[in-house]
C-alpha cells in the first residue's frame, strides 16, 4: 500500500519506512509529488499532524501519513512543544538544529529540573475526508544535558539523555533508537491500528 508522507525530512522518512516495512507500506514524500508543506497553526501535536495528513491526502488523492513531533520540557511548561523545529527562529535566530539546541540551553541555564520528553503524534487518513483517522501518540522520557553529547540523530538528540539507556539519543545506534524512540512507540500503536482497522499485514 502506498502512503504519502506529509514531510520532506529524509531522516524521518527512513525511520518511518523501516518501522512500517513489515506491513508492506511504501512511503513517498509529499515533495516528490509536488505537494507543498501544510500550515501548522495548532497548539497540539495531534491537531497539526491531522491537518498535515488531510492536506497531503487532498492534494495527492492517496492515503496519507503525518508525523508531528518535538520536545516538551517540564520546566518550560511543555515548550518548545509544537514549535520545536522553529524554536530559535521564534526568538529571532536561524532555523537550525544547532540554534534550537543553543536556545534551549540558554532557557535552562539556571534550571535544576531538566526533565523532558520527546513526543510524537502519528496520524493516518484514507482520504482527506476520512471521518476515522488513525491516531497514535508516543512519549520518550529523558532529561536535558548542560551541553550536547554525540554526533548522531537530528534535532534535539544531542541534548536528550535517556536514563534507561545511559546515554544521549545522539549516541544511540539507529536500530536501538528505532526500537525505543517516541516515533517507534507511536508507530507500534499505529501498526496495530493498521492491522485492526485498515486490515493491513
């Protein structure tokens, strides 16, 4: 089954393609079909993912899958949240992983409570008008370090230390990350729904 992924992030595509391959799902990026990115005006991961999935389905005529994810920090009231990818940009900086990480470190400079979680909302729709979207949420608990550690991954991975694994996400091999991540947890829920509701696999 072919699904349009409402993202042009190559690393996200690779992660999700590996996770859903057992069900015979082939993901194609919306960009490869000439579909522009959707607006993300909402305050929750689920609402933004649903908007992106419906947008991709409407313009492609195919079922669509969307991911909205980011990092939520307890001491910041859940920020950066849905603004994770644009966190530095919102403060007048550039839009880059490094700039986002630096802003987060500045915001937490004198904060003792470093608890945080990666959050992922995955939404799949059979069509733009699908009245029964499949929705899955994954949360990966950790804590923010005082400085980046590791070269792998992307986004906030170098700052997110996972106590249960004893290292940052940026130091995890891809196969380990794909088993434990917020995206993997959401994907496992979504795979079950694909089997039960869409009768895949």
